C-alpha cells in the first residue's frame, strides 16, 4: 500500500515530465517554426516565408501556410512575396555605390541629376532623401495610394508628376517625414547618372553580386513563377483578396518581389563589403540628424533606432498584400527575413526578433 501511495503521489510529476520532455527535445528550428506558425494563426495570415543566415551560411529557410488560399498552394522557400518598403535599403545601396564612385554627390541638390525637379524653399539633397529629411510628402491616405496604384505609368520619371509640384511638409533638413515618393526621386537620379533603367542597374550591381536571382519588379500583368497571391483583412478580420495595384510607379521605394533567402543574402552582402565599403555601411547605419542636432531613428536606407542599444538595424515593409521585415545583426554577421502575404500585420518586428533569439543569431 505504501508503494502504491508513493506512485499515486508521483503521478503529477510524471505527467509534468512527459509534457516537458517534448518541449525540451524540440530543436531550435522547430521552436522557430512554432513562433512563425503561431504568428500567422494569431492574425489569420494565409502564408509566410522565413530565412535565417549567419556568416554566409543559410541556417534555415521554409514557407508556412498558403501562397494561394483558393487553390490551396502551400507557401515555400521559393515563393516570391511583395517586399514593400524593404525595397528602400536596396535603392539606398545603389545610391551609395554611385556615391563611392564619385558619380553622385550626396550633398548636391536634386536638380543636379533631375533638372526638371522644381526648386523648393531650400535645396533638397540626396542625403536628405535617403534619410527621409527632405520634406517630400508620403501618401495622404490609403485611398490615394490605391488610386495611384490603380493605373500604370510609363516610367519612374512620369511618376514624379504625382508629387514633385507639391509643397514640402517642412524645410529640408528641419524635420523627419517618412516618404516613399522621396525614394522615387532617388531611383530617377540613379537612372539619369547611369543611363540605365533603375531595375536594370540594381539587377547588375546588387542582385547579381549578392546572389539574388529571385528578386524582380512586381509587374501585375507579367507571369512571375511562384508569386504569392496578395491578401487583406476586412474590418472584421476576415481574409479577402487584396486590392489590385501596380507598384511599378514606386519600384525604388516599394515595388519589388523577392524571397526570404534572397533578402538574407542581400543583408549578408551589405555587412561584408560586397555591395558597399564597410565604412559606407557604417554611415548607412548611423542615425541622421536634423538641423537642430536631433537624432532621427533612420540612417541612410535603414531603421537604426535600436542599433546602439539592441545591436540590430532593420527595415519593415507594408502594402496591399504584404507585411514584412528584414533584420541585420552586424556583430554576429546574421540576418533574418520574415515575409507574409497579408497587409496590416501586427508585431512582425517583435516576431522576427523572437526568431533571432531562438535561433541564437542575436
């Protein structure tokens, strides 16, 4: 009886042990997969792709959920997602390459490269454009973004007419205004300096060098293999097909498709001097300052607000059918990319940071 009593008392501890053993035996990558899966389930996001790279080695890469809900097509590592504003670090890298070669002066006024750009209250410089200090506006609202994206534009130069005659939000250098339109200006400057279409320049000088074969402009009328369908939540959280837009007018600021693997390779190439010099990358990772000396949260193409304390730089992206984030950890030469196919996703940065901690790359 005494033996049976001991066994009875031990039952709760045995039960706890059986619960804990599977958790402890999970590999870090199984735990990472659980983090991403829970993120999708918590917000009813159809699909995602995630990749982790350290020291040039791809540690983990896979898809989650569906790239096409209607046809039940699984999301995979090769699935191409809209990367939205994660396009901006790519454009910044292109501009900084040309600055290194003496072909762009970061402190020159825009008119040196785009003579037809209207003169404002004060000269707008390339550096101010890179750091969102130019005063050029962003979208006024979602309706404007949908209206603009509802038609196609001949080229980036034609799309300048959408905003270049508008009054600045503030004097250049005096404030911080996040702007996709400002990155359109940078893209046109790259075209004028090189004599090449912007997309061709970045393909040859960034994508080819960083081994990014799956990064392409988002053209809605082009057949693009493994492209995900884009989704949006309605007011009640039900998933629906996203509004149809043509991001061709804003490729430099938010118009590429890519894979998570391509983008962690981009991050690695940025950190290792293959795209820009180490001192250039350091400058890009440094907060820009306003005229009064106030530090902003943005460098040259990167969100650097957490770099000094947390050790990472990042860029988030969001547009119709996309929420995503790219994280770089220069001290460990690590990068994490999380892409999803639904807009208005919450806490994606926090989720990617949790992935990085669990993977041991942070």
